[in-house]
């Protein structure tokens, strides 16, 4: 386990992931019923962008640093408020990881379960989130969350699957974890984040997602450079199972807004359904007696 998110916090891929996470958590709050938030790969929860790690890559300069301090955009408003709350003096020095985005936006009746396997990052995660009584941190393998933590006591749940993608089999593991989850809780909202390097490398993953058996699955992607160079991270995507309404509409307007600020030349975006919602079955009322069709005038 070499990956440390502190080197990448606040980059363009984090911006897409955290903006969508913030928006969907907010949309779920239109109902009073509690929501369980589960993070399979949590990272440390909170990042100092003036720290040594972030300073070594400077990735956040092409990410959160390009965004305005606030925005009326449905996709960005809640996310930017979370960043602003961490930086009362302005700027974006302190950056929220996914656990902190969720912690700030969830309500008293909601809960958070955060998994992290790296011992040092787990210790930091616990330290950063410990003060909040709604939070439980697990030092465990995130690939087991579907079997271990679902179904949740709450009838509504959001699972973020955000592995480092250091190994080729993490795409299949992400789909397997998604399947384990919806097998136990079909209505769960599940979000898989994935990197886009060369787009053709993702074809098998798309096929696995399309065949995963979820009720519906929306794909949202944003790349900031042409997605044809396998050596570098050119963009990222989110596979979103059971997205709350109207997240799709928010993405329709939000993705071009994000591209306008994050594009490094040759960027683009895509929004489509890998699994479309099944059409409503016909209502089971007695059909009126069919009228005999009139013969068209010129029929023989
Ligand atoms: C991309 S980072 C997570 C970032 C975080 N979700 C965010 O958005 O702020 C991936 C994290 O997964 C952790 N990790 C790697 N393998 C894991 C596993 N099998 N189970 C749980 N955590 C793991 C890494 O230590 C790293 O902190």
C-alpha cells in the first residue's frame, strides 16, 4: 500500500468526486428519515494543502484552487460551502476529504462509518474525525463493506467506493463490492470513483458495470486533457447507482461548468446511463373493451 491521498488532495478528480458527493447527500435530506454514509476507502479525512505532501505535487493548483469561493451552481454550491467552512479566513488551505464532506453535510439523525486500511492514515482519520459522535472509524479492508456493513439500520444509505487503483484487479473488486452491497440493500446509493487515463482501458470495467444488476446506474466523467495517454491521470469518472433526483440534471449543467474552470486543453465530459431505469410496468387495472378498429378508407 504505497498510495497516500495527501499528495493528491484537492486535485481535479477530487473536485468532481466531492462536488457530486456533497450534492447527493444534500438531495437525500429532502426527507427526514436518517441516512447512513459509508466510506470504503476513507483516507485521512482532512488535508493541509500547504503541507509537505500536497506541496510536492501541487496538484490542487489545477483543482480546487481554480474554483470560485462560492457558486450558485446546484452541483458546486454545497461543496464550496464545506471548503469555505474549513477556511474562515478565505482561500483553500484546509481541504476536506470525503469523510469530512459527509460529516459537515449530514444531520444529527445520520451516521458515518469510515474504513481505512493503512495504519498511519487510519490513526490520522480517527484523530481528525474523533470529536463527532455520529462517526465510527474501522481499521479494516474496505472491500468487505458490502458484506460486513449492509444492510444498514437506516433504510437509506450512501456508499462511496474510492480505492487507490494501484492494482489492475481493483476495478473488478469495486464492482464486486457494489454487487455485495445491492444484494443486501437494493435501494442503496453507491458511488464508485475511477481514474481515466486512456479511455480504451476502461471498456471491460464499463461492461462489468452494465452487467452488475443494479436498478439504475449513471456514468459521469470529466477529463481535463485528451483521454489517450495511459501514463497520466487525464480525468476521472463516477459510476452512480440509484442517483437521487435531480442529480442527473444537476450534472447536465454542472459538468460543463466544471470543465470551463478545470480544462487544461482538450478536455471533455460525458453523462449517460449504463443501466437505464426499467420502464414502469403497465398498471393492473381492467382494460376497457377494445373498440373494433375502423377500416382505413382505402383499404381493400
Ligand atoms: C483515493 S484514497 C481515498 C480518498 C478519500 N475517499 C477522499 O475522497 O478523500 C484511497 C485510500 O484507500 C486506502 N486503502 C487502500 N487499500 C485499502 C483497502 N483494501 N481497504 C481500505 N482502505 C484502503 C488508502 O490507504 C487510501 O487512504
